[in-house]
């Protein structure tokens, strides 16, 4: 499955190898989801012969609260981090365009991040791989295992080629793995993933609506250290009676 994920991302990247623009981003996002979902379905039902439910993607009607929880776990502490960085003078942010344009770009990025990163990556790494690892390994080992695979994936597709990016991928995946182990599904991880990636892209070159002085500090403090740490504390507190890192969860083959 990891090899399949790398193949999908490299294929989509090669097919759309051109200077960045919104239509290209949109096509890439749709293609990624269109290719990943059938890949996971085939692997789950034909190779593993296990039910879809084990992937941890119930209907949105059932999972919307956990989706919002995941989003809030990142957005609230990140907002505090932004205020802190701006208040201490570590970062300066100016708007290039109108508030209306910023809102439209932000709304579009939410959809594109969901389709290109959050849904397919959570479905593969926390849904499929972590669940399969958890049938044979304690929960903490399954979480670490998928985080390692996610980091290798990031390196192979060119998204994590520096030490700091590799560390980000690994810590990010560990936290998403904790959401998966604690809640039993991937909706909280999807919400966290959407919030983080949307804001990171909005304040970066993809969004192209803000000028940021001190972007490295903003990324490390406001987008990384503070929300990641707070989210871990929240997960441990809310699910302290449900999360057993030593548990193995075997799943019968049909």
C-alpha cells in the first residue's frame, strides 16, 4: 500500500508537471482521491478480505463531531500561537489582496486539501496501514510504524527532503496516529490534517494572499509546536479511559 501511495503521488505529479496554478491544483486533488479510494477498496476487500468498516471511515453523519474536534485541536492553539508571534514581534503579516479574496482562497483550499492530502493520506496511512499493523502489534507500535512509513512516503514523493521536514512528517503522523488509536476512526485526523495544511498553504506560496516576515518562526511555533503539543494533551485527556497503547486488535478475515 505504501508503494501504491508513492506511485499515485508521483504519477499525478508527473502528469501535472507545470508551474503552479489553481486549475492544476484542483485537477491534481481530484485525481489523487479518484485513484486512492479504489486502490484502498481493492486492497481491503480483495487482498486482505476484511470489511470496509475496519478502515475507520464511517459516514460524515456519524463522524462530523470528531472531524470538528480534529480541526479545533489545531485551529484554537494555532490561533494563540499566531497572536503570540505577532504580539512579540517575531512575525509580521500583511495582506496582499482584499478580505473577500482571502476568504475565497481559504474556502477553495479547504476543499483541495481535503481531496489531495487529508482524505487520501489518512485513508492510506491511518486507515489502512495503521489498522493492519494494529492487528498484530500493540497500538503504540502500529502508530510508530505508520509514522515511519508516512515519513518515507514524504521523502520519496519529494515533500520531505530536509531533516526538519522529515521530523515534521514523523511527528505529524504520530499525532494523527494517536487520533486514530484514541477515537477508533480517521475523522479527527482528517479534521486536524485539513486545518493544518489549509492554513500552512494559505500563508505560503500556494495561497499567495499574505506576505509573511518570519515565516520559519511562524511555522515552528504557531503552526507546529503549540498546536501539536496542545492536541496531544487534549487527546490524552479526552480519551484517557479508552486509549490503551499496549492493546492488540486482531481482525477476522472474511
